[in-house]
């Protein structure tokens, strides 16, 4: 009584298109990580004192003119 049961967990490793798409997706992700890391390293190397990009600062508010209505009316 030596039976073999095929167990499937929802993957189709026998489908060559699925294997190709999975490999291409993983390759694209790994390539993007490597390229991003290289670009980040080069940018930081050439501009070590550059400020870190973020939200732009708002200009400092000017104090209201003397005698101006504080409520804007």
C-alpha cells in the first residue's frame, strides 16, 4: 500500500510562463534595489554637505503691520 499523493499548494511550477513571469519579477525587483542603492551612493558621495530632500520649508511669517486688524477684517 505505497500510494503517492500529489500535493498542490496553488503553485504551477510546471507552467513555463508562470516560472518565467516569477523569475522576471524577482529579477526586476533585485535590479531596482541594486540600481537605487548605486544611485543613492553616488549622489551622497558627490554632495556630502547637501541637505536631505524633504518637504520645502515655508517662508517665515512677517509680523502684522502696526495698527492692522489681527483678525484680518
